C-alpha cells in the first residue's frame, strides 16, 4: 500500500486487531471528547470506566477491564471515514489523538544514525547545503560503528576522550553515548493531533523532516502500560543553528502526531513487542516525490524502560502520566531539490508511518499557521466533562 492517499480502516488498524486492546478518543459534536475502545466493527464508550485516557492508565489490570467493558457504541468505519478533514461531516463524530492529559515528552539522540545527523546539523549550523560535505568529514573521524557502545560505559567515556582530542566532540554525542539521556518536552498536554489530521511546520523553516517513532504510554507510577506511534515533526535548520532553539524546532501548532490508537499491554502485546518493532515510513509529495524510510527499535542504544526511568522517577513526577517518544534512527539524506540538498518537506506531503502491531499513523503536511489552531485545552475538557450525565 502506497499511503499516498487517506488510508482505509483496514490499513489503519493493527493486522491482529481482533487480538488487540485499542484505546482511542472521539470527538462528539456538542459534547466534546469521549474515551473509547476500538475494534474493527465497533467503537465503545468507556466513560463509566474512565473519563480520560490519563485516568484509564491508572487502573489495575487495565487491558482486561477494557476488554470486558460494555457501553454505547459507534461504527468504527463511520468514525474513521469521518476523520478525514477533507470529507468530514461536522455533525458526526470522528477520531482524535488517543492521549489527553498526559505530559508529552520525547527522548532524543537514541540511535546511532540520528546521532550522527544531529552532529552534522550542528557542524553545518543548520545549512542544508553544507550538510553533505560535513557528513563526509564527520564520518571520516567518527565512523558509523558506535552501535555497540553502551551509553555511560567505560568504553563510551574512552571514546569521548578520543573525540574531544580530535576536536569533534558534540553535545549530541554527549547525550548519545553519555550517562544521561536527552529527555525534553515535545508538546503540551491536549495539543497532539491524531491520525488523519494535518501536521504543521513552522513557516520559517526550510530544512525539516518527519520522525517516525514509538510512543510509550506511562502512568503516574512510572509503569509502561501501552504504546502508540508518533511523528515527532522536526525542524533541522532551527535546531542546527542552536540547540537552545530545540523548543522552537519541536513545539509548534500541529507539530506532534500520535496514533492511530494506544495499544495496551496484555498477553498479545508487551514491552518485548516494542523492543522488536520495525517502523516503515512513506512520504509522498504533491510533485510525485517518494521517500521510503524505516526505524528499528532493536537498534536503539538505550532500552525503552531505561528511557522511561530517566523520564519519570523520584525527582520527576507526572501525576497525570506521560507519553514518551523513543526517538528514531531515521535521518533522511535523500536529495529532493538538488544534489547535496538532502530532504525537506513541502506543503502537501503525506506521511504514513506503519508497523503491523500498531497499524498506520497518517498525516498531511501543512504549515503551523495554516493548520487548525489548537483551541481545545484542559479547561475546556473539564467544562465538558462536568456536563456529562451523572458526573
């Protein structure tokens, strides 16, 4: 499947959807968001079990309780077909991003390939035209054989000493092979867009890319209870100019996509499933450009549970839980606009991120000022939940 157009429901769901416990959220016109469980035929209201995605993840034996829950239902096919903003009936319900009150965090520089690209961005000072020559120079010194270096180990510290002596040490190498992972705030609670929605690029960016990632769902006790896919939309030129621009490079309107659903851990899907995930990505441009990419979690340099433990613990609490992007090994170098220019998005691109056990996360690319403004936040959610019958 090419994913150059809006995917079908069958493409969106996991291949083993009949064995998956899937959590979503839908927008019901006039009422606001509802927490739901999703299967291929029916989508079921979970309101009497939990009102928010954040609340649900706090429950013991959450997958079993969701699986056994019954409530009001909607047609999953009707909801998905109405999620496409180009063909949406605003009087009918549609899917949203599956997370809500959780903090949205991300781990950076967790793969060798992306670590090298971050070093290249830094050395090129955000100039895509200089990237190819810088890439060759960096690899000549560093090589691409860092995969077996355990972050924070004695071997890693010896490598650091060698690179410092050669004048190529970088802040990205520090978080890539040093003891402390890079954990940053990707976006604000309630701001993520779901599958089918537009993702936004800052209009001032001329060098940017998608980042296909697994997103862990973690409750307030630090327990990882499920996973989804994410697109950590990234501005390479902004961050390349200065790492202090990370917030501007990462957190813009519609720049964070999560979905299509959260798959809860159970006997059929676990953290070991996450560790063996292979993500495929396809970008289709309006001019006919096609780029394929991938990211394999078995190549990650820090274990997902280690990253979770660095994000939440005795000195970093998240009472509403969090979702954590795990980083990507995908770093696009395919030329789009000319030799040595590498890849950058254009408005009208479609991005489809796929893995069999989670389905497909699909988004179209626009600029952040043209994407629908984020107007529905925590205050609005609390007001709508207070109006629900019996609440």
